[in-house]
């Protein structure tokens, strides 16, 4: 990536202010749009995982990774959660595998100005998720 200084290096009509503006613009392109992820109602996940030690451990790891996540576009979440699947159909939903794919969690995502907001919509076993899909409910379910 070119720095602001190298772009204007031989240009006499460009002042220091323009160089600074371009450098800031290039840095913003590279880093400025990454948003911290905010899980809305984290207690929903914590209440659900009390029932299973496997799920509790998986959820703890998922929350740790989520706490460090910085996303600019929806596809960025695949770098943190490679097994996640986007539901499509204009639903702005993603399915996360938890506990070695024994459990599934559907979340709705919204990219705001400063944060990405994740809303938990459903948590259950993989078998229960398959039943949801047979009824085509994965796009609209709002259990939480």
C-alpha cells in the first residue's frame, strides 16, 4: 500500500496539509472501518449453556473470539469463525457451530457506524436446527 508521502513525493504544488490528508485517508481505508462486535443480550447465551458442559465450554471460547473480533463487512466474520454459514435470503443471519457442531446458534447481524450488533435468535442442537430448516424457519425464527 502506498503511503501519502510517496504519492506526493515529487509534487511541488501539494502542501504538507494535502499530504497529511491523503495519508489519513489511506490509513482510514486500511484500518478505520473495522468495527468492534457487540453481542446484544449476552445473558441469553449464558442462560442457555448452563444445561450442557460441552456447550458451556464452546460458548466461553466463542465469546472470547467474539470479544477480539473486528469486522468491516459480513464476510470478515469468516476469518474468526470459519465454520459459520450465512443464511442468505436477505435475512442478515448467520449460523454458528458450537461444541464441535453438536449445537447451532442463529444470530442476526447489523453493521452500524461504530459497532456490529449480533442478536441471538435461536440456540439448539444440530438435530433441532435440521428440523427448523425442514420447515424453512431459520430465516424468521426469533426464540430469544
